């Protein structure tokens, strides 16, 4: 018995209930359980065994989902690879993690280093004729997944979650989402990333239906799929929210949703309130990491008083804010956020994630404060903090001030070291129309102390983002080095 045991249970108790919908194809729980078992026994004929690390370099399809679940069922360790990545990017996984093999698309770009098994027509024929043996000896303490951070602020860091750790992380997500009955989840985010993966695994463990729709995002298409497919839970990232907010249509655009969950990075307070009016009255902002899954959720009932928060954490984790000496801060004090609990991943020995784990705590790299009722207020990343004349400036505060201007669509702030070794505040802004830079600076001066006002504002057509939807501040810093003129 391990994390995917519930799926086998649903295969017996509700075999005709839909598990996965992909285009015109529906895979029931009975069919999914059979596919998982047959895939496991085909993997065994290839010489793969419990404990082997198996790469998944697959597109966002039902094949990817079945492969992931089968690897978990056999007790293998899934190592997701981004099929869009350049060979040199995936080489670090292949060379450094000791993969037994990689399950891949025919057109995957992989370097040599370990065997590659292509999921082609022959693969499917072999799975269909596989002889299914007895139940496998899975264990809750077996490693389930090795995942990497997004790398938006540096080199990706690897961590490991056992089946039991992931189970507790899912339980925390269940508590935060407060869902009753069965639901239809829309999964349209990359399965390589933790948020997209969780938006598929979590509902399947609940016995819900997952609708896979990995096409390129267009607001009208998203709204149509949600309404036409009778979706009750959708997951989006901030860039999608901003496009949806600019879309035409009567409010709310998706009235049938029980929850529209924004993940990836926090939205600004007014964006959350606007989304609850324009998109769904059940819009919520969820904060989490690859190492914890969901940490907290902010629902519309708290938007008025806590709009700049990411919500309250679930009961299966302990949250603290500490100073540079790891001493807990008093209520309202700003410092490093740290988390511990049974649903937190472990560092992979020998990898750089070790620096994020100390004395039983996980440090996600966030600067935050807590109020007296446990609401979390993120101030920025520890790596993003700007020090100017000895004072600390948190980019999130400056970005929030810029976002309050009605003509600012999106903003990102970084620090830039100048000739006198002083850091200055640089803003990158995407506009809805045309606004003089002086007007934006005056807007900031009314909301920020003088040393926090941007030294320069760069108007850009769009902000660089990784495939997980997060703003790539490393790319912004590189662009600044190449073209410093605002």
C-alpha cells in the first residue's frame, strides 16, 4: 500500500466513474487501475525494480499521468523532466541523479547517459499484452518523487518526498480547499511543475475527475472549456489571471466554479478583489512550494481585511518567522519564513537544497510576517532583498505600489548595484496604455518612503517567465546588464 492505493480502490469500488478526460477519450477508474497495473508489469520486463529512479520526459497527456502513477505503484522514484527543455538542462538530472532509465516522447531531446524508453505504438502494444501478477509490496516510506524548484531565482534545487510525506501534503491541501462531494478539475498546467502535477494527483486521490487540456492559453478558450466541460475547480497562474481580467464578457465569466485557484506567485490585493468579481466569486489565492504543496489559501471572505496576505496555513504544518539567528520574531516582525511538518519534503543528499533545511525546518527563501491570527504576509524572496544605505527594501512592497496604478498591468522590481557599490531600485513595468514615467514616479512617492522609490523604470512589452508562469528575475537582471538605459 502506498500513495496510489486509493486509485486501485476506486478501480474496484467505482470502476465506471470517470478519472481522466482527454479530448474525446474518457478513462474510468477501472480502466486507469488496469493501465497502471499493466504498465508496472511491462516496466518489470524491462528490468526496472522498486527503488529505481525513473525519469519522465513526457508531454502533458494521459500517458504522462499513467506512467507517473505506475512508477509510484511499483515503488519506483519518479523524476519529472521538462520535455521542452534543452538537452543540457535535462543532463543535470540524467547525469547527477543516477536514473535507471527515462520514459520519453519520440521527439524528446535528451543527451546520452542512461537508457531511453519511448512511449510509442510498440510501448502501448506491450502494455496491453502484459501479464499482470500479484499486488506489489509498496511502502508508505518509499521515495515517491524527486522534484526540482522552478529555478526562477537561481539553479534548480532537488528535494525528495516519500509517499507518506506527499500524502500529508495532499491532506493539508484537502483541508485548505474545503471541498465537499466529487468535482471536475481542469488540469491545463505543465505536469513537470509541482503545481500542475498536484492539480492532477490531488483530485485523483480524492476520486474526482480530471480534465486534461494542455493547449496554449487563450482567455476565451479557457472560459469556454470551463463552462462547456462543467468544470468545478480550475487552477491558473498570475499571468493567466491578468489575461482573463482583460477579457470581455458578463461577470462573473465562470459562475459554475466551486473554486478558481491561483498558484505560482501571489497576486496584488486589488487583483484578487477584481478576480472575485470578474472571474468567479470563489476565486482564491494559494501559496505553496514544490517541497510542501499548498501552505495556505486566501478566500474572498478575507480579501477586504487581508487582501495583501496569502492566507492562513493548514493544521498539519508549523509556521514561524525568524531573524538572522533563527530566533522567532514577535507578531508582525519581518524575517525569514520557515515551515515544518509531516508533509514537508526532505533534501536530496549532496544537492544544494541542503541549505534550505536546518534543524528540522524548511526555509522556502521567503521574507514574511505573521499577524496575530496566523495570516501570512509575504514581503519578497530572501535573494531579492535590496539593501540601500543600510535599509532593507522588499520588492513586493514596491511592486504592490506600482500595481495600484490603474494603467499598470504587471510590475517586477529588482536591485541593481551601481558604481559606488550601492544598490538601487529598478522597476520593469508592463502598461495597459501609455503613462509618462514621471506620473508613475509621483504615484510611487505618494505610497513609499523616498529610498524605496524606483531609481529607473523600464517599460517592457512583457515580463520574462518560466514555463511555470513565474517571473524570471534572473533574466531581468541579465537584460539590465545588456541594456541599462531605462
